């Protein structure tokens, strides 16, 4: 929808809405200059769609007021955190209003004794982690983008991240939400207590709803005591299967590492040379493992992990000696996704999750599908959870896009056949909506649509996402 | 009353041998651990999801209430057929369908007893953490329906954190699958977690896939006695806040709780003890020994009268028997009991307990307090003898307590569910708008209102 | 400079990592004021979705050009190509404001004119009241009543070092590129460079005829003026037959060493390879060989963006300071002080916020003196402390070494 162009009727509608927004919110919170709109037109999928208005809300009432107006004029509305999503969640596909929630970035309270913190949605995940760490506490969910993505976005997509195997994902840490519904009404779900089961779990229903049901304005999360210490070990392998076997053996030995990350050869190639980590040419796969706990427990677990890697023919293992070394290793892991653009200019980003026993088979199938190496495929991710980021990279040449898409189709079919899911943590957005029905039966799909219609009968919340319309 | 032709139809579809209309069976399925009683018209014992599905579609056709039941050990009336109708006894659907050790998942039928599942996966050195006090006799299906928490919540979270996928029979008899048998999935709305804790009001689970963890090498247990509650609470602060331990369990029992089990358990509890902490830590052998000795020091620093470290598994069991026996032992004090399982911010525990004891005096009703104190969770058990006058003041006392709990940011139920025992209080915690949303969602799934009527909403 | 920016913008993966390092975004949280946003604006310009407007210009000018984002960019985007193109586009399409244009086009290339103009200013400044510790109010901002800049020197560095000392057996002969701030204001920094290098048996010349490096004009997109200046500077320095060229200004060093490669082409490479920041030079050629008597003051170090984020130089100045003082590290030493160019005028409020952070970091370190390797940073940070009446001194790290050498002996034999 182009609010200010197109038909006469829409033009009046858009102008009316804009004037009303300016009157209610004040001019400085309502941006409609083309330069501003461009800066809120994209996310990390590289897709672009121009919004008509950008709202920079200060508080819940700004959002509520905006939604009332948007609902009245049936103007699409999109919540945007840092715009770092990988499924198109924050892209204003149908035009309309984008909320820049970075302007609501207060940490409202940290209650160290209660193990809870309440934040506004625009707080950067790492800022929260750093702030609670000052109290000796940990907010475990840690997506690779933690240093720049926001809690609001993490909750909307139910981000997982690198600590999932041991600590679970975002949904396991959200206790309560303040939500503005599409009609502008405000509800509170959950409780600021470590447990509550009063009524239906609306909190969980909204987590991972990708901005299609409402907008979070306050988020209360659970914290845990920060482990005394973290040690990091990198293990280098000459064979992908060896790395997968080593990951299995570590868990078989009853070790639950804080992180257990896998990178294949293409991923390694993409990041080689970044930062201060050198990876030898003979390395074809890598495991990056964090162990946390007390000094004694780490010593024991680290030796088990090292032995497991050696038993599975690791070329070598390296324990980070200093926090600087540790940061350097992790910096490399965290930047893989964007660094892949060094391989080719276009990317289709999949984040499949399969049962761990199926990983080897799955990766072999991916190889077979791309037998003739017509595109580049990089696989990396949270191997302990079976969550593999399969990234299909292709060049600008004619026919490449179609080819990449047909490869993705085949991969998705295999994923579903092996009992996996099409998205482990990035969400469906518009990038994966065409595959949702592979995984979900028509009946379940219909139920989800009924939820959507119930909360958002006019369909103004993040249209074009999750469901193919 | 169920009409004869409906009875026939049910028999034709699920087999006469699985349909019970005799009074003896009906009586046995009329209650749960709240001691509430309501006679169902029929008890049906399904063996397959098809049985469940046809039963429900027939019930739907004739507007007959359906009340799913696991082991009937709930503490909020969830399995009590308050409107009569059919009780679905799911105890016969008790197969562990598959354990995928490498994938860290297990799929079970709803009637599997929690402890049986835990034992079974432990053989493969795997671990299903949620462990309600009733784990030895309650079922996974019931645990999921109520979203039970249990003893290990401090470190491992609650049931909802472990449910990955569900097979659900909806009120129209159709069968859906939610979630995925993978450790992660975010495809579409989270219907799985929406059904967890829905107390049998939206559908009946016929298959449940759970996440498992590697089994910790060792568990260490320590009990510590205190001469007053403050010392015990200070100790929990020292453990959690000052020393950053994340114990597997951190349980608290007050004087009334202790007195109820005294002499009944093998544990010899010294006189003058007014509070007890029971702490589990797990991990590898060395770190457990280390942690336990550090925690022992912390207990002593906070004026523990005595500490006891379990040296063998048997000793562990004795210490835990004390904790597990409290709830049933309270009936030795009086014949009636009302369970509240509130949860408050940890920093408010002291204040709440103080207030509860004050109110207990005012209303002359004895209250035992115990629970997962590390999470700010307290089971408040009001103990009284039958009688109208007592009923009235119990009701007043509960209302007063819950009102105050909510006003300081607490919740009226943290793991037992609302059921019918707390349905009148949800308005304290939820706004009318929020209740309306929940009711509408209920209607979306169950327009005729046949699924466990009379629960959650008044 | 060609159309390479048009392909460069496509490299951006829109991942958002630049959010974590951009000093401006840290203050504003405004997507239009971070590299990713500006790149998307450049894309829109390329695709003819937008044209140059005042708003666009402000967003382009909101860039500090610290280049920190480029260093951390996972997708390897050369942001400098993009921001330079945007600045050039602004200049070409919207023009350059008249006063800067006159300065860039007619005054900077003419040393005598520049000298005269500033001489007049230095006469005027004597009549301006309210000086604080050598700082005076910044003229255009006089009425804002906040800003303090140092007074102009009576004799410029170029005038003062027209004839430098000839050494008997110098181990090297190097040229000093002064840069405007050092030439006109911080002549004492030039003095310290000459003094220190001489003590290390290195002969220094200050080639006459050298001009501004061209940063002020290129930062407003006036490529033409910058090229003119570069060409003059090339002539001046090429003819000298120097072993090396040093500068005490991080920005000038970056410009003449790196940007000139683009402006002047590959023929500049042999000279470019010989250009060093002063600490870098000392570390490379004098190593640990000199002896000092460290001064007792606690000294901390602020990393100038153009030295740290563009050139990756951080150990070298610290090494010099550790040898010559009681060195303490500050937190966030690499975060921008907010100083520099047009940004400080157009986004004055942001400048102040960044400066506040920097001042707080320095205060937390417990240092008596903050040293840095850029006169621009010296001016900015000194402004921060002058406004607060703080006792903390701001200086160039070479001046700390100068003091430590004055105390000690030099082992000239090596």
C-alpha cells in the first residue's frame, strides 16, 4: 500500500491518519520523510519495502494511540527492533507504519534477589546481559546477533542462540509481557514470578508470533546465577563427519556444554582472515565449545570434551587462554552469517532443525542436492540442538536465483521427511511462509489463522508474514 | 444421565469392556487429591487415540461433558467431573512409545507415570527433570495439563520447558499435531505451549514428546535445620545471591510442616526446629562434593542448628521422604486441607510468610508453609476440621491471602493450576479483558463447552 | 574516484553489526545515523528513488568517518568508498556553503593567504575576553557560550622550523608533515617531534610549501580542492629525497598515507610506504633502544579513530607512553571523542555527548594527563576539561616522551 499515492481514497486515508498521528503523538515522533522511510525499509534478509510512516514511540501509550488510529484506517503496522532478523519479520511488505522500537530501550528494573528483569522491547540483548552480569546474573539466550539485536525482536521470533542446549531458548526465559493488541488495548500476560500457571499461557502464544498478534511494550525475563567461569575450546577436524561424531560423543559422555557450535568448510572459508583467528587450510570442520560451571567442574568436563574430540580424530584442539582469545574465537563464529556475502552476493538463509541423529544424513542429502556445486552452501550452527543454518549462496548470474530456490525446496522436503522443522529460531516471516504448510497440517494451519483473526480481525499486524496471503 | 442410545454408541465405538457405568467405578473416578467429589455418569477407559477421538466426537454430538483424568492426583480439582458426564481414564494409555537417546527426546502416551519415565530414561543415562512431589504416582499427561513445576524447577525449569510436541484430540474429535520432535522449532504460533497448562479445557493429549537432558553424574543432598524462618531465608540468599549456586532443588518447610512429619519419617528432627531447608546439587562427582561442603558452610554461617549431608542413596531417600510426606501428613493434624500454591518475587517471601502467620492467627486456622523457596514458591496448606463455620473462615482467609499475594506481584497458582478450587480468584490476577480473551479462545476450540467444564473460569 | 560505490553498497548484508560500534548510533539509536542506514540511502540514490535534500545532507554529515564500522564489517563493505561518494554527491548536487568553499578553493591552497587570514584572527583574539587555561571561545559558537578552543600561535610551525638542525651523522633523515592544527595552534607538538627525533639522532626537515592534507574539503565532498592540495603536497615531499615522512596528526597521516593512493594513484605508493604516525615511527625505528626517565604523572591514552580503526595502531603509542610515564589504561580508550570537522558544528549536541563519555572514561582511569596522537583529539578533549575546570591535562604522547627524554640519557650509538 502506498498511502500517499495510488487512489484518491487511499490518499485521503493516509493523510488523515498522518495528521492524526502528528496531532496525538507530536511531530517529532512521526517521521514521513523519504530518507527516514528508507532507513526502516529492510532487515537482515536484504529485502526492502518502503513504509509510509515511521513512528518512534516513547511509551506504551504512544503505541496504543498509534494502533487505534491504524486500526481505524486499516493501515498495516510493523514492529521493528534492530532490523536484524533473518526471515523478513520487520520488513513492511505492504507499506504502512513501522514502529522503531529502538527508542524504547530502557531497562526498567533488575531485581537481583528475585532473578527477574523487566525491560522495554528496544533494549539490545547484550546490554541486558552486561547489565545483569554486574549483579552476578545471567540472561542465557544468546543469538549470534546479541550485540545488536533487541530483546523485543528476540521474543517476537523466539530466538534460540548458542546456549540453547544447556539453557533453552527465549521462550524459556520470558515470564510476563505487556502487550498492545491491534485495537490499541493493553494486556498483561504472565506474572513477574518465577512460576505462574494462572489461566491459559498467553505469554507463550505471543512469543514467536512474529509481530502478527500484538506489540510488546514491556518484557519480564527470568535470570539465573551467572556461572563462576566459562572456558572455551575449539576443535579442528579434517572431516565433517568426525566433528559431528565428536559432538555426539561429548553429549554421550553426559556433558551438557554451554555451547556446542559447528562450522563446515564453506563457513570456515567465509570467515578465514576475519579478526585475529587463523584457521589452517587442512581444517574442514570446526567445533566451538563453551563449558561453564565452577573451576573444578570445568576442569573435569574440559578433559572429557578434549578426549572426545581426540577420539574422533580432531586434528588439534585449542583451549582459549585469555578472555581476549575467547572473544576472538567467538567473534569469528558470530559473524559467519553476514560474512557469507564474501562468497557470493545473494543468500537464502535456512535454519532447519532436525533430530540430532539425522544431522549427518541431512548434510549428505544437502550435498547430493547440490551435487554439481551450482551454488555454494554453507552449514553451521547449534549442532547440539540439531539446529543447522543452511545458507545457500549464489551469484548474480541469470538462472542462479531459480536454481537456488529449487535447491531450497528440495532441502525443505528432506528436512520435513526426516522429522525436522523448517525454522529452529529465525521464524517464518515471509521468507519461509511458502514452506509452512509442508510442516503444518491444514487443520493446524487453520487454527493458527483463527488465532490471528481473533486478535487482529482487520489484519493490520505485520501482514504478509507467517501466512501466505 | 446419559441416554441409552448414546451409551450404545459409545460401546459400539470403544468397546463395551472400556465403558463403565457401574456405581463402583463411577465413585472411584469422582475425586482427585483435593478431596472434592462429583460423580461422573460414565467412565471410559480408552486404549488408543481413536478411542479418545470417537468418545469426544460422540460427547460433542450430544453435549456431554468430558473430563480427562490421569492419576487423579491433582490439587486444584482438574480431574473432578464437576458437571458429571464422562471421565476419560487415561491410565491405560501408558506406553513409552520411543526413547531417542541420541536426539534427547522421548515420546509417551499421557498415562505414563512420571517416575516410570524418569527411571526408564535414566537407564540410558538420560534425565527428565520436572519432578512434582507426586512424581511416583502422577502421570505425564496430568503434569502437562497443569504445567507442573516440581522440585527441580530452580535449576531446570518446569514442564513447559520440556514439552516439544503434542498429539491432541480437539473437542470436535479431530486430531492435531503441534510442535516438532526437534529440540527447537518456531514454525507458526506456539500451540504446543498454549495447550500446556490448559487443564484439560481445550483438548486431550494422546501423545507427548518431551526433551531430555544427559543425566547428571551425581546428586548431593543436604538438610539443614534452623531455629527460625529468617535464618533459613538468609541461607537461601547466601546460596543463591551471594555465592551464585544454582542448586537442583532448594526446598523449605516451616514448623507446622515439620511437626506434621515428625515421628512419621525416619529423619530425626531435633526439637526447637522452626524451619528446614533441603538442598540438592547435581553435576560431576567432584563438583558435587565441593558444592555440598560450601553450602554446608553457608548454612552454618547463617546459624543452622544442625546440618545433615546424605552419604548414601538411602540417606538421600530418607531426607526426601520427609519433604514428600508433608502434604499427605498434614491430614494427621486435621481432616480437611486447602492447598494454595502461590509464587511471589523471592524478595517478598519473608513479608508474605509473616502476613500469612498473622492472618492464620486472626482466623484461627492453622497454616503449613513449604515449597520451592528458591523460586519464591510456597505451598500454603490451610488445615481445618470439617464444619460450616470452618469452611467460611477458610474461604475468607484464602481470599485475604490471595488478595495480598497478588497485590505484591505474586501469582495465585504456580504449578497446581486453577481448576475449580481457584477459579473464583482469577479475577484478582487477570483483568476482565484478559479473562475475556481466554474465554473467547476457549470458545474457539470448544464452542459447546464440553471440555472439562467448570474449570479455570467460573 | 569512480562508480565503485554503486557495487560496494550491494555488499552490505544489512546485518546490523555496525550498530555495536558506531559512536553516533550509540547516542541517537537512529537508523539513519548509522552506516547501514546511510548505505541504504546510497542504494536509494543509486536506484534513483531519492534525490539530495537537506535532510539527506544532515544524515550524511552525521557520520564521524571514524571508520570503525569498516574494521568490524563481516561482509567486508568498504564504507569509506560509500561515505566519500555521498559527501561528494552532496557537494556536487547541493553545493558547498560559501564560506567553506572560499576557504577550500582559494585559501587552503595558498599558504600566504591562509597565514594572513589567521594572523588577523590571532590579533583579534587578543581582544576577546574570557580565556580559560589557554583556551578561548570558538568564534562561530561564541554565542552558544559553551565551546573552548585554544588560541592561535603567534608563529606557525612552518615559520618556526624553516631551518631545522642539521645533524652530523644522522641515521635517518625524515620530513615532518605538520598539518593545520599543529602548524597554527599546537606548534609545541611539532617542537616535540623535532626535539625527540633529533635526540634519537634522526634529522628532521619541515618541507616548506606543504599545505593542508585536504581532509576538511574532502569531508565536505569537495574532491576538487582536495586533489589540488594533494598534488602540491606530492611535489613538496617527492623532491626532498626523505627516508621517511612522519606526522603527529592521526587524520593527516591517514589522508596522506592512504587516501592519496586513491587521489594520486599508484605512483604515490613508494612515498605512502614511508609515511608513519610519529609513535609508529619511533616504535619501528627506535624500538626499545632509547633510555628514558619516566615522568611521575599518571598518563592514560586515547586512541584517535583514524589511528586505531583505520590503521590498527594501538600498541605503538602505548609502548612509548609506558616507557615515559606512569601509564594507566582507561576503559573504552577506542571510543570516539566526538571531535572533528563539520560534524562538530552540525551535530554539536552529539559531539558533546560523545565528549562527555570520553571525559568520564578519562576521569575513571585516575590519570593526571591524557595523551593522544592527534591534535584534533587534543583540542576536543581539552575543550571538555576546560569547560569543567578540571585539573586533568591533555597533551600529545610525543610531548610526554619529550619530557621523559629530557630527564634521561640517549644511547646514540645504536
